[in-house]
C-alpha cells in the first residue's frame, strides 16, 4: 500500500532531479530544520499542529496529575491496611481513617462502618451481612470511578492524534500536487511546503499519541490492581465483622471491649 509519506519521498526525488544545482549553504541542525518546516507550513498544517499541541499539553497534565494521585493512593493504602490489621476495635480505625483519605480503601471502610453502625449502634455482630456486602461493592465502584476520571481523554488523544497528523499529511500532499500544477515543473520550491507539512504533522501526531497510549495502559493496570485490593480488603473487613461475638449478659462497657476486629 502506497502511503502519503511514500508519495512525499517520490516528489522530493523528482524535485531534486529537475532542480538547478544547489547553492552552497550551511547545514542546519535537526531543531532548525523542524522550525523551518513549521515556518514553511500552510494554515491547515499550522492548525493541525496547534490542535496536537493542545492535546499534548492536556494529556501530560492528566498523566502527571494521575501519577501523583495513584502514587499517594498506593502509599496510603499500604499504611491503612497495616493500621487496620493492628487495630482491636472498629472505633479505632474510624477515628484515624481520615489520615489515609487518599486511599480508596478508606471509602470502602467508611461506607461499610456507617452501615454497620446503623444496623447495630456500633457494637455487636452485624444484623444483615448481605447489606454490608452490597455497601462494600458500591463503595469500591465509587472509588474506581473517581480514579478513572479523565483517563478516557488519554485514550481519546492516543487514538485520534495519529489520524489528526495524517490529515495534515494528506493536505500537505494535496498542496504539493497543487504546487506541481501551478509551477508547471517539479521544482523543489513547488513541492517543499507540502512535503514539510506531510512530514511534520505525521511526526507530531505520533509524538502526542505514544505517551498518551503508554500512560493509559499503565493507569488501566493500576486500576485493576486497586480493584483487586479493594475486593480483598472488603472480604477481610466483612470476615472481621462476622467474627464479632457478643455475649447476651454483657454490660455496655464489656460490649465495647469485645466488639473489635478479631482475625
């Protein structure tokens, strides 16, 4: 299959064959060559590059922001699980849960504990474990939804940027053919603007898409990890609640002492 880039290369070869001998000039650096191509680009190519630049800035803002959020959530989750396993009572965990708030596990615990308090008043075995299971599932889904926020933009930018760059490529080739028709000869001056548009927009599209796709895949893997951790924590919390044994003749102080997390 012949791509627009192949056509661009063919046009350059034809232009070099028909062009007069080149005048000696200094060799520009890679960055300078890119700037020259941008300056020689037409309005459509410039518009494409601006769109790609905006997409790149937004994707990097999402990548850096989500990296920080996921890193904090992972660190706080480890700390919260350690505190949960060392505690002797639900009330102890509830009192310090705000310290670990970036962790999605805290949302699961808070929702389950609130439902447990409504059922039992804060002590004794739960009256309806099924309701607690549904609460844990709902809280886990809510936490994942918060973590997933704005990730779809990474997928969208990663999927569309190459096609936006390809649009600039196609328009560059069209401009190159138009230059050939108006000049009447395959000169470098006629085809250079279109070829530069074709090359620069394609490269820009790939540069925007690759980091977005890599980051999206990494964040998706992290979300699966968080979902697994929340499932494990929910089972551990519900098991602890089911193991609470309340003797019928205990006074309130004894109930408070024996309503802890026994594993």
